């Protein structure tokens, strides 16, 4: 799994290590979705990204399938009204937050492969078991963001209503970009200088019409 | 973050190519990096753009660029998906950049 020996360019080992961790988590029961459902979310997200449109045919409930499609191929079209609509049709806020995490992580890993011209990794086989339903130690509340968070809404608290997804996000964020500690260093350089990293990040966000 | 890192390192930079998708950002390999992002998200012509980055600033830079694109495809979906608000303080401190990069036209701005 995530064997980059045929990559046209050498891939540093922390990347496949992070990807394997994410794949392992993707297959396992999550906080509010089973392993089967999580892999279904990932499969639907991949299909929607590839086709550029939402896919109606899915094992997931209709509201969840709509949310996955929108997040995968047109995230800027997600609105507070749509989230409330999905919620009114049974997609509870915590389940939605976990779904956002799964789609986002899948997209990160797949985009890396596409950029390097590599075949996408086969999705993992789902593992049996029930969701943990683990709540954060401090209750998540709804403030200025559209979903509940623990504390003020910031990127590091974005998925805090579902702590396991927040941890998974950090697993990828460090190897693929910078750890939160490294982000304080304006001169940090890996393969790219910090300014080059931010140029790539900014152009990606501009195409996605995302403020952040 | 780009503006901040370039100020801290006294690196002059042209932000316009970020909004326009082409041009010289005044960074080594900058034009090639902009093009690599463009084609990766468009889904065609990736191989040539990736090779241009690798030839200009090295293979490790091309791999890191692929990783950063992937990371921000992830972060953008999270920010948009949770409706991350932009605070008044951020708007004030970033007013010039918001104008230059035309961020106010974005749906979630």
C-alpha cells in the first residue's frame, strides 16, 4: 500500500506513512459512521471529484450523498442553508463533520497522486465494528461557524466536534505542508522555500475560491 | 501567510499571478509552480507542468508542491464545509491583500 517505488520523482517516507495511517482509519469504524459507510463516503467522493458532478447512486442516505458530492467537486457551493437542509433530512451535525473530514482527507491523498501522475490507491476494505460515538471532552457549541466546534472557530478547531477527525487532519497536515509549530517559521525550507509553499497554497485556494 | 513570510524574509513578491493564474510572482520557479497548480486542479497537462517544476527548482520541490496542493485541497474543503468565518480583525489587517487577490468575490469571504 502506497508503494512509491515507481514514482517518477522520489517521495519522502513520511508521506506514505501518513497516507497509510489515514487509509487504516478510513477503513475502521469512525465516531459516527461505520467502516463500511466511511469507505462508501470516500468512494462517492472520488467518483464525484472525477466526474465533476454529484453521484445520485449510492449506499449512503440521500442527504449524506449530496453533501459528499458537493464537498468533493464544488466545496465553495456549500452554504449554511444547505447544511441545515441536510440536517433536517437526518444528517446530524456530528455525522456531517466526520463526513467533511473523510472527504477532505481522501481528496488530499488523491490529489497528491494525480499531481505526481500516479495511479490512485485502491480504497481499503471496510473493517467491522460500531462507531465509537465519542464526544469531545469539552462540549462543541455553535457560534459563528456553521457547525459546532470546541472553542472559537479557527482552522485548528474546525473538526473539533469529532476529535478523531481533527487528529487525522493533523496526521496529514504536517507531512504534506507544515506542522502547526513549523508554521511559525517564515524561513522554513524543505523541498520548497516557505514563500514557494505559500504561493502554491494561495493559488490552490484561489482556484477553489476559498478565502483561507 | 505568503505576504507574511515574504515580509519576514525580505523577499519581494508579486501577488497578482495568484489571482490571475499566470505571470511571474518573482520567486524562483514561481511561474512553473502556478502552472503546476493550475493543471493539477484542471486535470490535464500535469506531466509537463510537473517536469517543468522539477527541471527548474528540483525533484524534491515538485514532490513538495504536489503535497502542498493536496493539503490545500483538503483544507479548502474543511474551511468551506464548516463555514469558517473570517473575523473583522483579519479583514482589517488583510484589507490590502483581500483587495489585491479579489478575495471578497469568493462565496465564503
